């Protein structure tokens, strides 16, 4: 009798654990966001802004989202962004190689949905992260420019980043939703010691993402 009771208790605990794990898993969503990227302020040198140097860029974001409750979510994300350098600003050594400004970012965001349970749901998002960026020699990201005032160093860095944005989700199917999101991103890229100059300042970017979210739980 005791063996049967122990077996029953263990079975119930295992079943309860599986149910709990299943319910926890259903709180996760996966996001995929193609993105347009625009440099909007910050100086490239003492008389030229970065937005004058770079073309409109493209990016791709991948994220994992966790639901705290129906209105609050936490998002962990990775994004890769690529903005080509305009011909007139390409260093002579790379003028035929299509050099670019590349930015890879790891971020953690909190998102607040203004309403929940509707076909269209607007939200606000705020977060921080770190960006690994560089001026590459060619389209494929091979090589790095020398720093403008210190040729022994590379024109690249890992810099803190803050972002704030707004977006909407539109639910299309039981597990899928479309997303449209605009974010302002502030990059703490100024590094006088490494770059040998204070002309390259903090930078900011505007991103527009239109993507899809896969929810593990049926909406």
C-alpha cells in the first residue's frame, strides 16, 4: 500500500511539473523583424554629421519575448544592421569596395501594452543593451578602418545603447501576429582615447521594423 501511495505521489508531482513547465513555455514568443535604419544625429567629424555620411540601412532582428502578465512583457533581442557609406565619404583605399557601418546589438526591453485581448494592440517599449559596431572595409564586413585620429586602433567599439519606441501588434492567426515598431536608439559611441579625437560623437538612429511574432500560446 505504501509503495502504491509513494508511486501515486511521484506521478502527481511529475504531472504537476510538466503542466507547470508547459504553462511557463506558453508565455514565450519568438519575434522576427526586418528593419530599416536611419542615422539621424551625431557628428562623424567636426563639420559633418553621420547622417550625411551613411545611406539608409537595413537590418534584421530576432527576439525572445516573455509575458509577465497580459500587459507587460520582457524582450531579449539580437539585431544586425548595415548602412553603406556614401561614395563621396569613402576612404580612398576602400572607394571601390562599398564600405559600410555595421552594428550588432544585444538588448533587453520592457514592453507595456496599453490594452490586451484585442485584434490590434498598441504598446510602448523601453530598453538598454550593448552594440558592437565598426566601419568595415567592404560589403561583407571584412576588415576595419583605422581610427580617425589614432591609426594603430580600429574604428570600431562596443558601446552601451538605450532605446525607446512605440508599436502595434495585429493578430492574424491563432499563434501569429504582425508587428510594426518605431524605435529611437541612442549609442554612446564617443571614445576620445581610442579614436584619438572627440569629433566622432555619440550617435542616434531611428529604426522602423515590420515583422512577425510567433506565440507559443494560442491567442
